[in-house]
C-alpha cells in the first residue's frame, strides 16, 4: 500500500531539531542521503556512524551492512525478526514494502531517485519483501527498471498479483505474463489473485505457474472487509502458501477469523494498510510515544503500529507503503526485537479504542 499513509507526526523530539518518523520529509531526506552516501563511500560491510544524530531516531546509534539474511542495528537487539513461510520453512523479515500509488511515477530522475534508494537499501538493511500489482499503475515497470539497474533481483522477495482473471483465464494469463515483462524477471516469488478476482478460474493457472517455476508461491489478497466471508470460504477449501489482508492496530477485524484460520491452514500472511489509511498518525499527531512503548525500542507511532501488527503470531510480513528512505529506516526499526507480548499488545490496542 502507499506511503501516502505516512504523514509528519511529532514523536520523541530532539531539542532544536525537527522530528522524524514519519516526519519532516525535506530535512529527513537530506540526512538520509548523507548517511547512505557515507556508507557507500566506506564500502560494503562498513559501519555507518551518525544515525544517532537523526531527529527522533536516537535508538539507531549505528547500522551495519549485511546480506539479505538480515542486518543488525546497534541499540536494537540484533537482526530483523524473521518468520517462516509455513509451506516451506523459508524465513522472511517481518517488515517489507508496499508500492501502490507512490511507485506509480512517470520515471523522471527526480521521482526515481528516492525509490532507487529504497530498493537498494531494503536488502542491505535486512528487508526482502516488495509487494506490487499491475493495477498499481506504473509501479511494476518502475520496480523492474530499478531492480535491473541495481542488479539486486536475487536479494528481493517479489510479490505481485493478477486481477484480470475477472475477465477470464486468457486475460489473467496475459496480465501475469505482462507482470514478468514489466518486472524484467523470469519469475516472481509470490503470485496472488487480487481481491478474489476470478479466484476459482485463476488458482489452477497459478498452480501450473508454480510447477513451471514462474512463481515460487501462490496465494490471494483482499483489502475489503466486505469480501471476508468469501475469503474465508476459499481459505477453507483451497491449499495456499499465502494470503494478504488489511490489518492495522485500529482495524483488527482480521483477528476474528482470518488470522486464526491462516494459522490453522498453514498459510503465511502479508498485511496491507498497516497504518489504517493514515488514521494512526491523525489520531496521535503532536503526541509523544509513551515511555512504556519506548522501552520496546519504539520511537515513533509508525513503529508502534507496525510492531503491533507483526507481533501477531499469524502475521508473517507487514508491507507498509514506502517510497522515501527515511520511511524505510523508520519502518524497519519496528522489525527489531523485543516484540510485545499479549499483555503489551492489549495495552497498545487500547490506545486506539
């Protein structure tokens, strides 16, 4: 989903400086660019100093480069938390990125520069999952061009969707083939039927693609509670590797049936709209994060919202919309331990009731 959900929000301020996360974009972008440029100068595997000076991210004292298996951040207890895909045991870092709207750009250098940085730094900082769809405008094309230029396709877990199956199998197959072309790859890691469109007709096609190696995993998605009954019906009757569902600290309907059923059925879960379409930030704009939350390493409301989502045992990866480097750094901060226990999760949820 889009990082349009990210709005400037006051969190734990550093005296005399603008606050970050989800923050003053101009100041943050400049600081992020300086730090990432310094790391490139120092070379692969070098320690990046100075992150502690970023406003509102005092916990990020330093960061180290790492392989796609993860990256550790000083002050944040080890690498990103990773969870297994039930059908294979493959581990995925719990924070990825969504690309709706913000990756739908006209490919000018001004537009591409921050997106290039996000896709370059995601695996370096320990993330892997990039979620997109042909219905996200130019997003697949932009991702494909940037991945090819960066040469990091093999470091990313690439998920996309097919929605054209609503017009028949041939239309669905054509859209899937178009996705591979736009993404400049011969396979994706996950292909999902988008919002149940042609679900019964397209699942056999997805299984064929999986057998042929054109996708590694298959699944389905929804972002609408009105589809939950039908979604549950398919979950109960089909064997899927993944589902994707909307889930946020102020939108917890998926906790009732969908998330427990995913656990029972051995399905990995991607969660979209983890900031509730921006409601999380609007509710607490101007308020500092509570001290008890800061004890969990939570420095911003974005991190609180994401930690709530990914600490649910059923959730595998959250995919907040991320088109700016400073948002990437902030969001990935939520993927580091410690994670809240059930009592703390209830306390977090109570803030939004």
